[in-house]
């Protein structure tokens, strides 16, 4: 065998080394918060249905796969981005095949890991116009109900080059099609996402329903004050939207809101059961959120 010139060998080695490094995730500074330790617990990734996988820990990250590349929704905390990357690898997928990264809403517990995951994968991040502002600014915008918690609590690594999308827009990777449904309320830029996953010829409507909780920093009023108009009508519109979605399997940014642990346990006990399938889940989720908003507004009025 002819020996290859030394220069060729070193260039090839350089290219190989670069390719191997392409998906190496360099984590950002860990976020400090009361619940961060619980949220940071690793968890085995698992299949939800068809090409939909849970790759998060105590906070949801959802991977939707195709032969032409994948979509990842939510990055968890800064310190759990590497768990998400490891879970993707454990399932046999490559982080560099993630072509699109999406976000439910722009708080540190769902957006914190996105910058590192974006850098490592080279994926394009898409968001609503209000979401783009928060992601690129590295923290919630001034009109976010939780803004007054302050930068130390709120901020997360800024995401660069976010592309703004329209409400109802569908993003595609190969034969994957993921549709955006703007659900402002919990944050101004929050978005729910829908797609279809199929298994053994049976296709189901998948929903990643954004947080619809009316929680805020002290002093914020969903019912409005002299700094902003009431958010109640637009929040209720988001709830109506989620309730009206075609919804066979609902996932949410906080796994307890879809009772994930109990459902995973039920599946383990009976692999034939389909605990994730519940066509009333979106309606129940929205009506629970509506009850809490009504209660919250009554409390605000009582304080007037
Ligand atoms: Zn939040």
C-alpha cells in the first residue's frame, strides 16, 4: 500500500477531529434556584409514541425524529443541557442531526439549555416574535409576568440567530411537520406545538402544550394596572386554543402536569397499556388553568 503524504494525513485527522467535536456540548454556567436540584435529576429517555421521545430530566425536553433530521423542543436548565444531549445519544440519535430547536416559553427552566444545545448541534432556533426577543435577550422581557423576579433569578444564556415565525406556521424537517400555536399568558412569547406521530400504521395528534399557569412575580396583575392592560382575555384565548386542539397525547413543559411518572410506571407494569393516550387531556389541562386564572383575578380584585 502506498503511504499517504504526511500533510494529507494531518488534514484528514484535523477534519475527523472537527467532526467528532461538532456535537460536543459545552455547558453554560449552572443556574441556581430552589427547585433546580429536583429538576436537575437525570432520567432514562423513553419513547412516548412513534417518533416522539422524552429526553429531559425533571423538566421536559421532547425529541421528534426523522430520517432527514430531528426537532428538539425545550432545553431545560443550563446544567441539564448535557443530560439532554446524553439522552439523545442513548437513544441512538445524533445531536448534530437536530436541525430545529423550539421552546415552550422563555423562562430559565425551559430555555436555559437551548444556547448550549444550539451551539453543539448547529440547529436553527425558531420562536414567536415575542419569544425571539426574550431568547436573544437572554431573559424574560419587561412585559413578562415574572420579570420583577429580577435578572439573577430570571436570566439564561442568550440564544443567537433566532428566526421569528407566525402563529399557525408549520416548520418542516424531512417529513416532520411541527406547527406553532401562540399561547401568550404565562409569558408573552409562549408557544404550544403540534405534530403527528405514527406507530404500526396508527397516527396520533401530539400536543406539547405550553404552561398556562397564572403565576407571576409579586406586584404583577393579570387583570391590568396603570402599566399594562388586562391580560385575561388573551390568556383565556390561549386556553381555548389548547382546549380546541386535536389532542391524543398531551405533553407539557413540567412533566407532573401530564402525570408522567405515574404513566411511565403504568406502562412498565403493562407494556400493552397506552397510558399516554388521552383525548381529553388538553381540555382538562386548559380548564384547570382557567379555574386558577379566575381565582387569581378574584384575588387581585380583592386586593384593589
Ligand atoms: Zn415558566
